[in-house]
C-alpha cells in the first residue's frame, strides 16, 4: 500500500501529491511527535504520579479493587504508574497503532504485562463485558488527552463517552478537574497578528496611507487556536487590563457534556485601556482537594515559582472581534463560547442583575474578509512591521523611475501599492502576478485605496505569462518580498528565483530585480530548552522507556539525510556558539543555474556550551546597503543570547550526536559542514560533523 502526501514544490510554488512509503505517515508522526517532550515534562509526570497514587489509595480505603482505565496510554506511562501504585488491573487504550505496539513492549519490559492490558482501539470502539475488551467498567479514569486549548484533541467527547459506557458512576478521575483561566490585555504586538494597521508611505507628493478594506475591520478571523510560548512575551509588549480569572471548569469524575455551550464571567478592569486580547491557560487539579496542581500559568502570574519548560502545552492568545475601550473599575463581562473542540471569546459591557443565561450560539468565528485565509498570524505581524515596510520603501525609492513598468511576484503582497505611491506613474504600471488564493481579496484591497485601475492583477502562473497580459510592455522592475504561503522552510521562498526565471523573456535587458539576491546564513547554537523535544529520556519516573527513544530515533533516520525543521525561534531562547556565517548566495539578477550550488567549510566554536544544532535562515538584499534578515536580528549580549525575527520560522538542524549523548565529554572546537542546494528540486541537503 502506498500513501500520498501533499507537499509544496519549491521550484513551482505548487502543491504536489508525492507517493510515499506506507510507513511514511507513521514515521513523520513519530519523528515530529510530542511524546519525548511529554516524557521530559517532570512537573507533569510527578503530579500525575502523585494524583494516581492518591486515587488508588482512596479506592483501596473503600475496600474496592482498583480497576484503571487509561485512555490514550502512549508509552503506557500512566498505567505503569497506576500498577506500581497498587492498582489491581489497568486497561490501557491507544488508538495509534505504532504507539500501541510500543506500549506493549514497554509494559512487558517493565514487568507489568500481567497487570496492564494494552488495547489498540479508539475509546469509543472499546467493548465491556465477559467477552469484551474490558471485563468490567473501571473505577479509576486516568487520561492525558489535553492540548494547549485543553479540549482541542477531543477530550470532551472522549470523557462523555467514557462516563456513559466505560467507567462506574462515582469513579475517581486523574486529573480530577481542569480550570481554564483568562486575562484581558491590551497588546499592539499581538493585535497586529489579526488586524492590518494603516500603512504610512511618505511619497514625494505627500504622505499616503494604505488602508484595509472595511470588511476586515469587523472580521472575527479564523477559529484555529493561536498557541504560543507566552513566557517569551516580554512584559513591555502587553498591558494587563484584568486580573487572571477562572473562566470555567471541567470535572472529570462526573459525566461530562461535550455539546456546545458558553460561559460568562464579570471582569473588573484594573486599568483603563483597549481590550484587544484574551490570554488563556489552564491548570489541572490531580486530586479532588486541589493539593496536587499542575499549571500552565505564565511567568507574571507566579513570579517566584520554578518553571517547567514544555512545548506540548503552552498558552493561548484569543483575539476579540473588535477592540473595546474599558475603564478601570467599570465591570465588563466576558463570554467564552465553546463547541466540542474549540473556544472563542466576546466582551460585553455588563448589563446588570436581570441578565439571563446567555443564548447558546454555536457558530465559531468564520473569516468573512478572506485576509485571514490568505495571511496567517505571523504574516499579519510581518505586514504590520513598520520597520520592515520602511526598508522596502527606501529600496523601492532607489530603483523606481516615473516610467518603470513593474511586476510583483509574492503571495498577498502590499508591494504593488507601495510602488505605485513611490514612483511608477504610467497606468497601468504595475502588474501583480497571482495564481494562488486571494484574487478577490486583493482586488477589494486595491479598490479600498482607489487603486483598482492602477494595479492590474494577472491570474496566471509565471510560466503562463504572455505579452498580452502585460499589454505588450516589457518589465523594467521585478519585485518580490519574497513570500509564498506554501513555504515551510526559509529557502522555500527561493521560489521567487524560479518564477523570475520563468518570466525572463518578459524582462528588459536592464531589468532591476528587487531583492537583487539572497543569502543563506548559518550559526551553531545551544538551546535553553528546545533540545528536549529531540532528546531521548531513557527512564521516566523510574520506568524504562528506551523502546520509545529507539522508535523515535528510527523514525528520525527514516529519511537517509536528516531534514531541518522549521521553528519560530523568538519562542525558543538559544545562545550562539559560533559567529553567524554566510554559506550560500543566490543571485536573482541571473536565472536559476542548471547545476547544484554547494559549499563546504567549518565554523569555529567561540563560546562554551553544548552544540545542539545549526540554525539556518535567509537574508534578502533589497538594494545596495539594504538587507532584511528572516533570522538573526542581533546577538544581544556577551553571553551570546540571540534575538530572532519575530515573524518568521527559522530552520533548525538538530545534531544527532548530541541527541544521542547530552554529556559529550569534550567540546568540539569546530563544526564542519557540507550544504547542497539542488536547483532541480529546490531543496537543501546538509551534513554536519562535530
Ligand atoms: N498517556 C501518555 C500519552 C499521552 S498523549 C502520557 O501521558 O505520556 C495522548 C495519546 O492518546 C496519543 O497517543 C493519542 O493517540 C491517544 N488518544 C487520544 N484520544 C484517544 C482515544 N479516544 N482513544 C484512544 N487513544 C486516544
């Protein structure tokens, strides 16, 4: 059996279906899974263990046999904890087959095969009875089915079903309850991830302001959760408007309802300001008395407590549909709407005593303006970055002439509008080549700025461009950001180069290309925490989980050459161990060459530390002296702490030898590398030796 996987081709910018080995999905899922991160989460593990011990004791004190149901057992960890705590029998359910197989082996290796039955089924398929998967209903329900939004992985319907069919009434549950907390804040930085601010352009004939179409003003955006490492958000980037408040609770030892509903709480603003964002996180009480608590609260809520770093649970950012002014001391009410899998928020002025139960409105937010489908949240942030816009403005001013005929190749770009205001005055002087999403949205955008006659959108792929599209003109200025929505890794935006090559016959012989070139940069780093997600655990709470480590390693090695993975490094602190180094350059003034571009060399390690991996990013050279980095912004102190572009993901290549051993005896003084850009596939292969 073969599997087909959708993948963007960086040489065509198009999504293609690639035939893969039948194990491909499994390996991808395991290699990129959060299992290792969960097993490294000491705080989570110890609290589960304490909660499970306490629950088993309570059942035993009642003189009952302790029968455990562990839904989503993964490695079998929580069932092994229960068995060690004295449970009489555990049913460990795991729907993902490779994990269920691993759980069987791990349980066996740790000597629990007579106490734990691993069942490779989704919980809703499990049967109970003398001939069933489970002999009888369980009286202890243990699960870890939560994501950053708590309910996004289907915890509610799973609990609802389990209480109906798989556990006894009055069962113990670990965790016992979850509480979702909210805090109202004002934050232009985060608000800029969902709304487009007016763009100011100082042109020769005065200041022009590019505005968003009115549909965007009131658009609620998309329902997908915005989960981030809120602990990396400096306090200067937001203003707290309310205390952190419990929004709602879910009691797991009682029947759970998953049907859509809403919750409402009054909030008293502690400061006047613009309510824009609801920050949210949750905690778990592992026991009924709230003595064993595992919290995702960010740093400013519990300033003195030791933090557990984790990536499998972070914090959520919710965007209110509109910003609302609030006054210190004047009550407002916040409504959380939820369906089975997601949450969204609304703020109302408090209406007083007579307030009734809120109507249950089930529709989740739907983007009506199309912008939120075209631009994801980091892209909004990028377009709102005035510094970045200034760099493009300065560069465009250098290259544009009154009679320039321009062509823009970039997804959902505002460059045509900038360029129109800054020079190119012939009509139409600007062509925007577009073949993906967003045609009608961009047209509405140009119209809102009265530019619909000035900028012509050509709906054609670059290789299909014809002279008639350009009204028989040749292009004198070719621009791009470059940005393409299908790009995953930094070098995928080199698609601009391929598109530039495809339209070569339409360019004048003296064409100006902006950016004129790009370069790939690389630096060796030590991560503060991110290394954990790819690092083996060996034992976890005394249980041998090496089988899991081996399985992850095997999946990582599934592809012959290991691949770099994208991570937004502003969320993952690291320090540089080497100087940043330019490793490859790509000259957009020329067409893509036939041959591969490759380089070899070595980087000297300048600082002490563990070399966890290499970070790679692109820099675009817009014009002489004007460059934009999509990676490193600066190394902020002598310790080597790095500041990264907050709108882009960087490529991280984890070194396998560090993955194997965190305690390398001696530090290597240099790392050698070989990097190859295959112009046929648009992919970069790399190899490092410590
Ligand atoms: N319990 C483990 C792993 C938690 S990850 C630990 O705490 O370390 C959650 C696991 O639950 C995943 O492996 C997922 O495949 C599985 N899962 C989620 N919903 C499930 C369901 N309804 N029935 C069975 N397995 C489920």
